[in-house]
C-alpha cells in the first residue's frame, strides 16, 4: 500500500502497524464489513416486505391464508433462532436443487436421498460444478440473505400484526362510513397509520438484526467473524512478513466496538425518526408534541 | 442396538458418560432423539446457573443504575450498554480469546477456556445486563402512590425497599423477565458454535443436531427434534415462571391478577 512498506522487517511502531493494517488480507476484512452492511441493506427491506404480507395474511378473511399467516408468525416462537438459521440454509439449498432436478432431469430414476447422501444429477447442481468461485460465494450469500429474510420476516410480521390491531377501530369504522371498501380502508386508512405503532417494535427488530449479523459466519459466509479469526491467529515469519502472536482477542474487541457504535448510532437515529413520525398522530407522543408547540 | 440400549449408551453422552464414539452409520431416529436430548443437559445447565446468578447481579445493577451518585450509576450504565449493544456471539468469541490469552500468562485461567466455566461467565454477564435493564425499567415505573403510602406508614430506607419497592418491581418486571429467561435458554445454543471447543464431542443439543444434519445431509429430522425439545423446555419455563407470578400477585383478587402475557423476544 505505502511505499515504505516494501521492507516490513525494518519497520517498527506505528509505521509497522499502518503497513500491517493495509495488507491484502486486511482489505478482505474491511470488505467483509461491507458484506455485513450489504446484508442489512438487503435483508431489512425484504423482511419488512415478508412481514407486511405475513401480517396481512394473518388478518385475511380467507381462512387458509389466515392459517398460513398465523403459522408463519408462530414459526419463531419457542425455537432457537440459530437452529432456524442452520436449518433453513440446508433446507433451501436442497429445495432449490430438488426443484431443478425435477425440471432438468426428468429421466432420472434413482432416488435423491440415498442413505446419507443427497444426490441430484450434475445439471441440477446449484451452482454448477463448473461455475467460477464468485458464483459460489454469491449463491451462498443469497441463501444467507433469504434465510435472514424468512426468519426476520416472521418477527416483523408479528410486530406489524400487532400494529395493525393497534390502529383505533374508530378509524376503520369511519372509513367504512364514508363508503370505502374493505380493501380501500386497509390501504388508505390502516396502512398509513400503522407505522407509528409498528416503529417501536421495528426499531427493536433492527437492533436485533444488527446483532444477528455475526451469525452469517455460521451460514458459511466469509464475514467479519471469519476474517477476525483468520487474521488474529498466531502468524509465524514463515508465512507472513508481519509475524505476531495470538491477537484474536483484539480483533474481536474491535468487532465489539464496531457493533456498539453501530447500535448506538441506530438508536439515536431511530429516536429522531420516532419523533418525526409521532407528529400529528393521535398518540401520547403526538399529543405532547402538540402541547409543547402550543 | 435396541432403542433402550441406545439410551443407555448415549443418554449421558454429553457429560462423557457411556459410549465414547458417536454413532458412525445408520443413524436412526432413536439415536437422534437420545443424543440431542442428552445435549439438552448443557443447555439447561447454562441456562439455570446463568439465570440464577444473573438475578442477583441484575438487582444490584438496576439499583446502581437508578442511584444518583455517578460513581455507581456510570459503571452500571456502561456495563448494561456494552452487553446489550453488542452481539452475544461476538461476546462469546471475545470472552474465549480473552481467557485464552490470560491462560498463557496465568495458568490459573485454564478452566475458563472450557465451555462449562468460560461460556457460563459470558452468559451470566450478558443476562445480568438484559435483566438489569428490565428491572431498571420496572423500578422507574413503580406507582408513585405505592411509595407515598409506604412513607405514610413510616417506612423508609431498607425496610421500604425490601417490603414495598422491591416486590412491586418484581411484579412489574416479571412478564418481561420470563421472556428474558426463555430467551437465555435459546441463546445457550450458541456456546459451542463460538470458539468454545466441545471437548471429546461433548456438546449441547444444537451441536448434536448439527452433527446429525452434517452426517445424514438431511436437516428435516434433527432440527425438528431439536425444535420439539426446545418448545417443551419453553413451556416448562413458562409454567414455572407462571407459578412465581401467581405467588408475587397472591394479594390481588383472582380476577385482577394479570395473566402472564409472554411476548416473544428474539436474538440478542
């Protein structure tokens, strides 16, 4: 990176550290912070969407749809989330390969589950055995994202289901009195008003989502936990020009500080958002704002 | 091997009693049920001890956070912030490597690098912080009238705290605390995935479930078994805490007693 880094043995102190922290391996660590942010950026809206439709399904008038929504919400109850994560990653992978197998290799007669093996034809492998490395990584990452979205979608559905019920009944009745249909009342009256009730739960969920990101490591993605373990381990001078002892403790301390700052910043931001959303609402928050202004 | 023999061989496998080798082939349902159930011993061990010890520390922390003196308040606030603001998973890793480094300097720390002590300490500190926040919130929402009535009866200082403030705090905090307890038990599944080694393959329920899923490449059997065990465990916790809840609210008329409403929490 820097010019003076060409001879690491002669360095010491801060210059050594600045060279050490800019090696290609460390760049991978910094990129993996980006992976975490990318995961959050994709998962948050997708699970919000899942949650919205889950909650809407749980309130549906069509009975099987309601059962589906309720079952989806109940999925998260009582089961450790890590188990859900570990389960969904394999289950989704197998579901994809199974479907592709059925479509692409109709002539195949052998069973897919042979004892302890899961065998699909070569054309159904996902991603294909010949695919480049980045495809494998992207596929693994998207499986992880989808898993996160399913699990957090169920949490979000739970929050939004509560929020939809918290919208005062009189509001819907008024909408009906104005001649709106069920659908219109839902989209024009309930949905705009539910957010202020959903926000405390959703902001809690956001914090939890941030704190769940290190679990990416368990899903086989090379994330910050992976790199912190890799880079922190003892390095001898045979393998690197920057030998050091076991520094994993310090790397994880760094991660700890990163997460603390991240959650703190989110907290402050969400507080502001709540204040903005409460404006003009028929809640105690909105009422106290009105009084303060008057 | 009949199922009864399997239970004899593997029922206490997670503690190192019984068959030394884990099953190698033809994994049957009985083996999966037995081993995953055997691993559950660790989950219960971590959960019960961390919860019991954390309860006392959380009380102290909550009180420290609500005092006016900054010498007590600031450390408590920081402690709670650090443990609630960062992922438990990273805390486990950090704790493990911290103990590992300490072990290099002072050999007395070698038991801390084993899960039974090291992970227990991390869980204890973590649940203390979460519980302290719950108790702190409850302390702040004690009805003003209760305290005024205590004053009118001549209570003050420690007797007032012991007889009026503390029981009311527990009463208010109990539903959230039940949630925290359930959640702590779920969090114990992280232990063996976060650096702490499962020595001689003595792991917890998720460790064995993962073992079977890896070996059979079929997640559809071990994980539902695990889920079944945890749902049962959750129900047991809810009913035990429900009994305490009844005890705490025994002065209220039957109708006025608040049913324990469990609002599920998620990952920490």
